[in-house]
C-alpha cells in the first residue's frame, strides 16, 4: 500500500513526464507507450528504435512511471516533444503506420430476410449469420 506522501510524489513525477494530473486516480488497465529513447544491445546496436509503438502494457501508475524514466511515454516522439530524449536528439522520427485490417472476404445470405453477412472466413460468416438470425426470433 502506498502512503499519501508516496502517492503525491508519484503523481508529481508522472505530471513531469507528460501525464495528466488525474492519471493516478483513473488509470486504464492497459496502455500503449512509444519509445523516445532507443534500446541498445551490449554491442551498441539498436534493438528497439525511437518511435516504436509498444502496446498492451500495464497501465499501473508505478509501472508507467518506471517506464517513463527509461524513455517510454504515452505519446509518439516528435520535434514538438519536450522530453529529455527528444530535446537531446531533435531528429524527425517517423512513426510506422498501423497495418490495415483485412477486409471481409466471405459472405453468406440470410435465408429469412436475404441480408448478406460478411466476415474474413467462411466460419466467421457462419458465426455472424447465427447471431443475425437471432434478431429474427426477437421480431416474432
């Protein structure tokens, strides 16, 4: 359990790193962080470059604070960023684009109403058709 003093200190540190004042009270269970400092191997090679998006991390304030100290913050790096890593490097960083989600390719017609149900796979389309047919049962 953290004391009030520890909680206040943690809140102030998080605010210094760019988090909102309310973060400690209403944090999300999972968060996405961006690397503002590269992760280097012992040989000096870049293992994780600046701008890399790391998702599905714990949103716990203690965890987020520890990651912010090594250059992982909740917003992408940019020239406008005022963190110590971006200010030191002041280099344009390109954030990789999110991969586009595959569009539905399979379809099945509802025999009751003739509506077409789409999904990525045939099994997915059948599953969606089952859910769709339940809407007909409620209309009776």
